[in-house]
C-alpha cells in the first residue's frame, strides 16, 4: 500500500500556484486535501460573519476544482493537530504538506504541528504562496525589521525577483473513503435567520475562477487609469482583489506575473499597493499583538471616549456626514468599502468621535469580506497615528472636504445615501448648510429623513488635537498615574 500525502488547505483555497498541492501531486502518490475550520486554538482569531459567508462559497469552488483533477476535499472542524493526527492514523499518510501562514498565532499552530508530526517520523514541509517575501528573512541593515514603508519597499524591490507562478496539477490521484468529513453546510458558515447576504451575493463571485476573472477585467478596464481613479469611490477604479487575496484564491506571484507586460503609472502604483499588503504582514509577523495593542506604546495611554450611541450611529451610517455614512452603508450592504472612504470613516471614528480604533477594527473584522489579519489592524493603527509609518497625529480628515474632493459629482453619496439624492452638489456633502427651502424641495428633513451631524467637526478636531498632544507630552491621566506609582 502506497502511503498518501496530506495537504492542508487554509488561506490558500486554489489549485493554481499552490506549492503544497503541486508538490503532493508530483510525488505520484495518493493525495488527501483537508480543510480544517480551527476555532479552538488559543490566540487564533475566529473569522467574522462576512468572511464566513465568503469562505463557504470559496470552499464550494475549491471542492469542484479539486474534483475535476481527481481529488476530494475533506472538510473538518477542530484543533489542527488533533485533526491531522486523526487523518494520519486513518489514512496511513507519512507526509503532510501545507502553505505557510504569517499571522503569529496561526504560524505557532503550524510550528507545533510540524514538531508533532516529525516526532512520529512523518515528513512535514511548508511552502510559500501568500507573500513574495519571508518576514523572518527580510531585515534592515541593523538586523531588525522594517517599521517604515519606503525603506521596506526599496528592500523588497531590490531583493530576489518574485518566482513564476506554479502550474496547477493536471491530475491528482485522490484518496477516497479513508477519512470521514463534514458537508459544507455542516460547517455552518452561512447566515441563517436573518439571511443578510443578498448584497454580498450581488457584488461578489468568491473562488479561484472569480479571482482570475476580476484580475483580467481590472487589467483590461481599470489599470491604465488606476493611479487617478483609485481614489474616486464613485468609479470602479480599484481591483477588488483584496478578498481573493485574503483567502488565497489568487497569489501575489500570479498578480505580478499578469502585470509584467503592463507599463505606465497605473501598473507601477498597483505594485506599490501590493507591497503595502506585504508590509502589513511584515509588521504583524514581528508584532503579534498588532490588533489589540498600540504599535507605539505611548498610545496605549490615550484617553478614549466610551460612547455606545455614537459608535452605533457610525456603524449604521447615521453620523450626519454623507461621505462617512455612504461608506458605512456600502460596507453593510456589500461587505466591502472603498479604500479612500475607509480612511475617512476610520478617521471620523477615531478623531472626530475619539472612539478607540480597536472598536472600529473589530467592526471591520466582522463585516468585511476582505478582513485580513494584517491589513485590517495595520491600517487602523495607521489612521490612529499609533502604528508603524503612521499618519501624523495631526492629520485629521475633514469629512466635508474629503467628500467634495473625491466625490465631487456626488455619485457615491447618492448611491448609498439616496435620501440626499435630490440635493444639489454644492450642499450634498454638507446638507446642514442648505437653505431650509432647498432642503424641503429636495425632500430632506434633518433629524428625520437624514440625521443632523452627531458632532461638530471643527470642535471635534480641537478636542482630538488636545488629546493627542497630551499623549505625546506624557500628560494623560494614565501616564500621570503610572508616574505616581513608580515614585
């Protein structure tokens, strides 16, 4: 009897450019692909509701793709080490392959798994695929890790040229009947009562095929004008590849290969955006608590406000600031938000409302289909000023000016805040300044059909600046209490 090879599939839900799967197929031995929904290991963060919806459909696509080449995907739930041990015992496998993960908690699970199976004289080997660089290997001149994007980008660009994508296996010798698995429905990933996923179904096609169609369409239609149009939320100017990357339905190697023949400002800018994703993982790898502790420790003393009513208004898109509300409603409906508007909405929560960035990060984690363990916290800390290469603390987005600059024709706001659709452009981003007669003519009653602003931006900006200066001068109540305790 020929011993099979187990292939663990997690955030690499594809058959193309899949190093672990290709290596297993190349052995000529039976292959047992397994997906494990592991929500039991300490420190591993369960994915949010929108991501669970995406995962269901991505797994469905992966099941079909594997079946076409001869393999059956086994679905399991439980602790990774326990499930793998069970699979080894049931199948007689003497080899386990997987593609590397870079979230420190997930990487720790894999490191323990590698040690455990090797103690049983089982071959364990991991492969790349999620990043073009290894965070443990890319170091500064002093031997540390990069904390500023520009030097990181230069080091990435001057390093080893990214490898070519790996061809998918044309056929796999599957292993059937050796391990009982769950059905996709038994994983319980989809929302039931109520089913809020209609907007997600309208906007997205999860899975490897959907990822490559989106890449093709982006290069053909949006890449030439990407540098300019990427900041305009009313236009389809971005790639929309982020959830596909998050679940490993496509790799950065495949994207860079597709961009290889593209030249011009759009392609150059998009490569830098891909590098921002790499930078976020570089930070997370070296900072396991990126999602719950400030990268700059002094910001842990920041005096945040606890205001559940304001937080809920922000979450529901009822702040009274149209560009913020449009973004939050787009997020709730589609599981995604335009990147420019993410920065505006995050700045509003953090600096206008003085609500802890971790509250916003948790909301995005639950509602984004591209909720990424590195990008999400790194981006929130960037806006908060507490992260690596952070925006200056005094950069506080004015939601009115941001709306007028990036949504000058009001296409975005009118789509997601239709109660303001009849307002003329000059008042669309500041309806409270419109004359009462014009508001009435446009069908807008502030406080009834659309909320009045929940905070005055200019007063809120002054309050935020005072709070940030207190942190920077070490004069917060928390820091003063610490000093008294130390003395």
